[in-house]
C-alpha cells in the first residue's frame, strides 16, 4: 500500500507538469496580443508634411498647436472623435509626449454657426496625458463638423482639431 501512494503522487506531478507549458504559452500569448493592441491604440497617426497628423479615416484631418506667448511650453494636442450614435460625438484626446497632472481640456464642437462646448480633466499615464472623454450632441446630425481641443496646465498649452465631412463609412 505504501508504495502505491508515491506512484500516484508521481503520476499527478507528471500530469501537472505537462499542463504548465500550455498555461504559460496561453498567458504569454495574451500578454503579447494585449500589448500589441494597446500599442496600436496609443500610437499617434504619422505626421504629414505640414506638421499635422494624418488619420486612418480619410474624412478626418488634424491641425498643429499654436505657439504660446506666456512662457509655457507649446505642446502637440491630438483631438479624437468617434460617433457614439447618430447625433452624439464622443470627444477625447491626448497631449503627445507630455506626462503631467493638473491640466484641463476644453472641447468646442463647431457645426455651421452652432457650437457645443464641453470640458474634462487631463490625467497622466506612463507615456502621455489623456483628456477624459465627453459626449457632445451634434446640432445637425450627418453634416460636417470640427472638433477643437485646447489643453492648458501651469506648464503647458496647446490646441488641436479634427474635421469630418459628416460622412459615416
């Protein structure tokens, strides 16, 4: 009887060791896929010849930040907008290459003569400073719009914008 117990334990240990590589491979695969997905989301669009950022959406363009005159550094601000529904624009953005707390983000949605304003706090992470999302209602759904984003902190200031033709692809 005594000899049977160690043999059973040995078989259990062998079975567990056979399963470990599978768990390691699955866990490693999840880490790699998650890392690649996050890197793709966080990467800014490539710069164009005029200093603006290109977009994957041909209907959206970005503009560069102005130069401040009050001693704060000028920063590149990237405005981001997605359609939350037919008449709601989910607006957000980030301050490229800046990691700082204490900033604010002011959004202005312009559509024809109408404007809609919103604001949010800015939060740093390991690589950039993010403007929290705000929902802005489009005055005229389906019509072209421009989203302007202004970032300000005690040390930095910048602005950016995106423009849509109103087409949904």
